C-alpha cells in the first residue's frame, strides 16, 4: 500500500511540474502546447531591471493585461539570486511567479547569467572582482574585456551552479505551471573583436575542428546556410584540419570558431535544464548583424541566421534560435529565422504601434510561436486600446489557427512604407491584399499623414471560405486564370461609381482592355460577416457587411483604427 501511494504521489508530481509546456510537430510547423492546449505567445518583454522590484513586477503585469498580453518575459539576474557565492535568494523570482499566476499570465524567464548583451554585467560582485578565478575574454591586442571567457571551466561551473539552483527552485515552487519557457543567456556575442584571444581561447583555436561539427556539416550539406556553405567550399570543403584550414583565415572564421564554443557552453546549460524540465522549450536570442557592421562591431558569434548550423551542431538541446529586431526590414529578418530546422519565436522587437499587426503576420506567414515587444511597459498609454483589441482577437483565434499551423492553409500580410501590397495564389484563387490607405477615401491616405504599418492573416478554412483577421487591409479575390489587366481599372469612388466622367466615351458601350477568348469566370462575395471566436473555435456572427462596407461586393476591408475577424465566403459566376 505504501508503494502504491508513493508511486501515485511521484506521478502526480511529474504531471504538476512537467506537463505545463512542450513543443510538438504538426505538418511543417512546430506548435507550442501549454497546459495541454495549443498556445501562441502574445507577449511583452519587460525592461531589463523590472524583475528586481515587486512594485515594478506588479506594474508590468498590470500593463500587460491592459495591452492584452497572455505572457510576460522577465529577466532573472544572477547578481540578485546569488549575491554571496553559494547563498541563494529567490525573492524576485517568487514575486514574478506568484503575481503572474494570480493574474492568469504565463512567464518566460530570461537567464541573465554569464552574459547579457555580450557583457558580463549581470554577474555577482564576487564573480566580477575575482578575474583570476573567472577570467575575461581579450582582444587580439590583449585588452581585457568585461566579457567572461567561454573557455573557462570555472566560469561555466559558477554559471551552471546558479542556473541549476534557479531551475530547481522553479521546479519545487511553480506548481501552477506559470513558467513555460527559458531563454539561456541574452544576446551572446563578442564585441571589439570577432573572437576571444585569451590564452584559453588561443589554445582552442589552434586545435583541429571537432569531428562532431564536421559530421554535422557533412550530414546537412544540402540545407547549410549559403554563407557558411560558401565559406567552407572556398576553403576546399575539407573534412579535417584546424579552423583556418577548414574555413580560411579571416574574421568570419574567427566568428565561426567563437560561435561553436559559445554554443557548446550553452549546450552545457541546456542539458542541465533538460534534466530538470524534460519538455520545457529552451531557446537563445541574438542581436542582429545589421547596418553593414562586421563581427565585433555587432555581437560576433551569437545565434545569428548565417551561423545557425554552427549553433545547431554545438547546442542540439536548444530548441530554436531567436532574433531580436530593432531595425527596418522586418519581413526579411523574420524570414531568415523561420526555417524548416528553426521554429520562429521573436522574444524582442521594438515597441511600436505596429506590434499587434506584426504578431498576426508572423503567425499567419511563418507559423510563429509568438512575438514579444521589448519594454512594453514604456508603451504610450494612448496605444494600449489598439494593441489590446488586436491581441485579444488574436488570442481568441488560437483554436482556429492551431488547426492550420503547418498545413499550408495560412498566409500573413504586413504593410509598411516599403511594401503596401501583396498578391498570393491559393487553390486557383488570386488574392490581392493591400494597405487600407491604397483606398483614397480616408483623408489620412492623401493628406501627408504617415501610413501606420498594418497587417493580418488569412486562413482558408474550406474551399472558397476564409477567416481574415487584422487591421488596415483591403482584399480582393479573382480566379488565378484571370489575365492581369494591362491598364489599371478606372478610379471608383466609395459609392462604386466612376470618380469622374469621360465625355469622349459612349455611355452605352464598354470595351474591356483585355478581350477574353472564352468564358471569363469571376468571383464574388457570397457573404462577409464579422465574427467572434469562442474558446472551442466556434463562430458567433456579430454583424454582416455589405454595400458600402464591401464597395458593393468588390472587396473586403478592415480599417486602420480597428482589428476585426471576418468570415468570408466566395461564389463563382460567369
């Protein structure tokens, strides 16, 4: 009897601690499962120091709810949890977990351990001051940096001890499964030089390239990033040798070398996490190699897209590499990370009015696990309602989205100053989506006002039947076989009439710019309903749009000041 009772308690404990979050494959996508159901992180990351104060934690959580987030990303600082070596204080961690749990929010913890934004500034004072025990990285000129060397066992052991204590504490105390993911370190990378030139690093650089890395390159040759493949090929595609023999003698080889050893360091921490939480997703984040900078001008050797294969070889226990996005070119950056061997999660993006629309885009276009604006707690309050509207509607759509992840039935749209229209073809239907301001009826479209970035997603739920959700979009539908007009259609007003007459044209005759050789099928709007989505994925009609709201059946649209979910059915006529 005692054995059965003990076993039951053990099994209940496993379910309580381990069942909160995991990843699963569906088609070409990787879905995040939380508390047994598909989940999308509609999140916000706090400012770097917000987790250090219970008052700040409450303020951030209140603002998260006001902006419609379901998850908050909080840093955990090594210096706060181990102020004295071997003595741990988890007060700040407990404040976050208990308050978030009470508010019904999930938490992703960011481990600010040995490195944060390349630097070792979040390490405890006892670590910082003892550079003999915990040595620093150095530039090629011998300059010591406030960056702990990744080649020191004592550095790793100290970091790992604190990381293990943190995870064991979460395991013991987070019985509600509030913590759903762990980020290991933060924006790892070398600055001022492409790699570490300390004596420990120099010793590693002269050695042969590890066979496990070479094996990974050979096995994955067809899917290697083009930059890495080119560099390996240019050096003769050798299968043995030291780093310069294998990849050439330049700063980009230095970066490859450093990336592999950063990845091996992180793998050690990831294996610790996996031993405590067998299923919890683990990831690393990267500062981008943007603005024409070279390795060392940006954080060299971080988990960047062109180094994905090096990181996958060195840190196979890490579930995905994630970009932190603060530059222009949003759609290009996310495409670089949304790869068959790398699920997309964006833990940091610049807080802006575009954030909710960006979330719709990455989910619809790239099956993303989620998106999280950085320092959301500093967002201007006049933007709260717009974000909350978009975020809550996206949250309600999760049961519908979850069925279509990885099935090839979704697309995302994102419109900004660089891109105002996009055309896709799906199942013999040509769908053209554009920024709402391509319609001239709103004065802001033509009065010089900036065009707010907008976007959304479209899901084909059945033949000629769609869910369209987002903000600031106009969509038209036609058979894919319809010839693209050689001349633009005449301008029409909001009432559907020509904006101006043509005195030279006969009102009784219409001559199309393209003459069909046979029948010309057309697509019309059978119905356009605004809906709300219940937790079980069922729809409730709120209102039906027609007439002026659909341009007399010509298009589907959602204005720039609102988010809507539309259920659209088409019909064909000739």
